[in-house]
């Protein structure tokens, strides 16, 4: 029977969703560190993966593979060109996680602007002792909110930011007149956005052109009172440059869900800063969103096994 390998990183793939594939295939859950993994991989015709890299070496060990289904919207860990050369479909799960990531983005912003993390600790420990006072937070209404990358997630973030009464500016490779009409958003050059914005939020895919999109030069353009948020990919920000900017007070704070290396090392300079809010790459980590992601993965695999074109091919493979 055809094998479908569910790889490390998606061990919580719902069993009832996997059941929908069983009329078509044997579903095997395995981590690359487990004995026998390579044997299963060599027999698998489809793989569902979260973390892990699919490159030429990996594909050499998977001669029967016809589909790599990414459990997530980003797919920078998959060599799409090599997969295409070998006739292997690559799919992802667009749309379904946009709202969850947008919610977390606003959560990071609120945590920074209102000092929620520190306030939580204060309420538990310091408040009754009255030994100190917390600093005031900042109002978001009237601020300029800069969005770098107005794709699916960026639009959802813009909608939420609009509800807080912020002025929305955005930078992207294409203009979005529909969003401009809906939310009063204004198109901006990238550097102008950095100079103008009180909050800068990154929502771009990881590409050669977006690797270290925010570095020392870009951070120097930002206001000393501004904060930066990243829920896209860690490598879009030069982390060393960010730490320097925060230590030197060149920007006021950062809210980060993604990092250059994950997991984030405890000795990172970011972990020592009170003006930084950190979460462990949980943008899509809600019960509802992860289930829907699994369902989309299953839909892609089922279509492939039935000889159909998977519905959620990555853009490079769409005709």
C-alpha cells in the first residue's frame, strides 16, 4: 500500500484527519531520529512536514516521493526548484493561518505598548508590597502603523490595526488599492515607512531579497520611540543588529515570534531585555488553526493520491 509519512514537527496531526487518508494510503508517523526512518522514507510517496529540510540529498533518499506537503504557509525549508525538476509537487497551507498570526501580532504589540508582561509579574509579586510603580504604557490611537508586506497576513493585521484608530502605511512590491479603499491605508516607500512609523510589523516571505531586510541601516532609520514586530521569518531581521539597536536605545522595543535560529538560545541578548516580548514561534498555534492546517494538508495529499492536481501548490508550481 502507498505510504504517507507524517514527519517531525506535526506529531499532533489529528488522528481523525489522518483517517481520511487511510482508504488511499498507510499513514506512518516518524521522526528522522527514529530507527527505520530512512526505510519508511524510501517507500513513501507523500510526506507531510513542518520542520526539517527537503533538498537534493533528502530527495535522493525518497525515490518514490511525489508530494511534499508543507504544514504551514512558509516553505523556505523546501527546495522547490529541485522538487520541480524531479516532478514532485510542493503544497502549503495558505489562508487558514492568517487570522491566527494577525491576532498574535496585535498581542505582541499590545504587550509592548501597555507593558502587559511586566504588569502581570508586578500584579503577582510587587503590587501588594507597594515597593515600586510600573511605568505608564502608550496609547496606540493616532500612531502610524507600518506594515512591510501586505499579503494575506499583512491585510489581516491591517484590519485589526485599523480598529485601534491607527494610521496605516504599507510597503510592498505591488500596490493594494482594494486595501487602500477599505482601510484608508497608504502606500509608502520602504525607507519612508521606517522613518515615519511608530510600529513596524514585518509580514514578508523569506526570499534572497528579504533575508536581513531589516539590518543596521534600516534600524537607524526608525524613530527612537518606535517598536518592531516580527511574526514572519526570523532571518528577515539581522538579529545581531537588532540587539545592538535595542541596547543602544536606537529603537524602543521589539516583539518577536521568530528568530534566526530556533529554538532561541537562553543566552541570547534578547532574553535579557525588558523592552522585548518573545514568543516561541506560536503564530499558528491555536487548536482551530492547526486543525484546519492539517485538513488542508490532507486535502492536498488525497488529491495527489487520486491522481489530481493538489489544490494548494506553492506559487512556483502553479501554471
